[in-house]
C-alpha cells in the first residue's frame, strides 16, 4: 500500500511540474489575465531582467527585479520579448499517458505476482522438499 501511495504522490508531483513550459507572451494581455509570479523580460538592447510580481501600469511593466529585490519599471515600447510559464496541454496529455501506463503496469505486476503457477522457493531439506512445497507430493 505504501508503494501505491508513493507512486500516486510522485505522479501528482510530476503532473504539477511537468505541465508548464516557458513561452513568449504578450505582456499587456497575459499579465493582467494570468497574474504570473515571474516573467523574464528581454529589452531592445538585449538586456535580460527577471521580474517577480509583474503588473502592467499604463505603458510600463512594473515589478521586482528577481535576485536584487529592487523595484523595476520597463516601458512596453522598450521590450523585445516577455516570457512566462504557461500550461502545455500536449505535455500534460503525454505525462498522464505515461504515468497511467506505468501505474497500470505496476498494479498488474503486483496483482499477478505469485500467480503464475511456478514456485521456485522450495529448498529440499536433507533431500526431501518441505511439506508445504507444491511439488512435495510428486
């Protein structure tokens, strides 16, 4: 039972973390609608700024510079790209398929373990198999 709980917990963890990818987004639309915790901004001069708690105020993207913990404001017209974590339905489908097949295989293996009719655990004691051995009466 503990193995099943561990498999279920691992599957849930994978599902939560495996369903997100980093993609380019339109900051003026994406940020107000999705409230991401962090976005990664590349400006026209190719500088790179990770921004936590991003928000759009007027014509600027504002937030806190990750790592420096300083306020940052970047004009939308100076932004080359903004990237954010977004959900990935394809990865989610693949992940759940793989986890489902793995879990089904594990459950099948556990359910059929020992039911094959082959018993290799009998060790003869002084040349005689133990009485509880399936081959003892042969």
